[in-house]
C-alpha cells in the first residue's frame, strides 16, 4: 500500500508541517532523492572539468557548435529514457545510465568554461541560492499548490523550446533573434524556477503515495531544473558583463 504521511490534511497542510508526521520510509525516500541530486551535481561538475581540459572537445564545440549541441542532447535524451525505464532494483545498469547521463551533460556544459572561472563560480553560487530558496518555498507552501501548475508549465516549456531554436537559427544580431533569445533566457529562468517548485512538491507527494519509489527517477526533474537555471544565470551574467565593456 502507498505510504501515507499521517496526521495532516493533504489539501491545506504545508509540506514542511507534514514533515513532522512523515513515516520513516517517506523520510528515507526523500533523503535518497536529494543524495542522488547532489551526486548528479558532483558528477556533472567533474565531467565538465575533465571535458574542458580535453582539446578534442574544445575543437568539436568550436568547429560545429550546433552539431555538438544536438549530439549531446540526443545522447542525453536516449540516456534519460534508459534511466527511467530501468528498475531501481537493477542496480548496476541503473546507476551506470545515471552516471553516463550526468557525464553527457558535463561534456555539453564544458564549453561554458570559456566564460571564465570567476563568472561561473558566481553563477553557481547564485544558482544554489535560487534552488535553495525555491525548494524551501515549495516545502512551506500548501502541500499540492504547485502541482496544479503542470499545464501552464508544459505550455511555457513549448514556448521556451521554440524560442531557443529560433534564436539559434536567426542569430542574436536580428531584432527577432534577439527577442527570441531574451524569451529563451529570461523566460526560461522563470519557467524552470516554476518547474523547481512543481518538481519539489511532486517528489514529496510521490514519496508519500507511491508503493514503489525510485529515488533516481525522482531526482531527475530537480536536476534538470537546476542545470537549466544555472545555464541561464551564467549566460545572462555573461551578456551583462559584455555590455559593460
């Protein structure tokens, strides 16, 4: 049977208040999810540093950035579906796919090293503050408030994806391309902030109600939210920095 958090009304109770009544199984599920999230971040950081020091990766990213980006995205998408379709009990294949997924994203982000260590460090700190703040907000809000955002977030994701593709093909030099780029960056930052709220409450709900809980699958949403927030903060900071020069 699903594990229930006892003693709290699910409609109006805040997740943070419900935490005092969580079954130990629920607590363990959530703890494991955030441990995998932390592991995701560590793996992607290590992979990005390693890839940035590899001359071949730098050449590929400079010679054909579009092909490089599409290749990484296709590979990570295939790896993602491998992760979510592999049972958690199938330990070695599951964890191998999880590590490979983070490695691919590390390679994808490696060219951002050109922005400079100080800027990326600040972007990482800002991302940590944003993600922590949004997580606390989701935990202190009514327990299913942000789960109703699924529809609007899906529409927003479509708009941001189209804007991102349009800005790639049109280029930022044109007025339309610059406008689409702004939607992709600033709109995407707001969008993935909303996804972080949604995914945080989804983790809590699933930990409370699912008879079979997979902490790796559960961590994937907040992991991708954090990565997209980091990318946009770094790119916005780089753009603002170049304008001041």
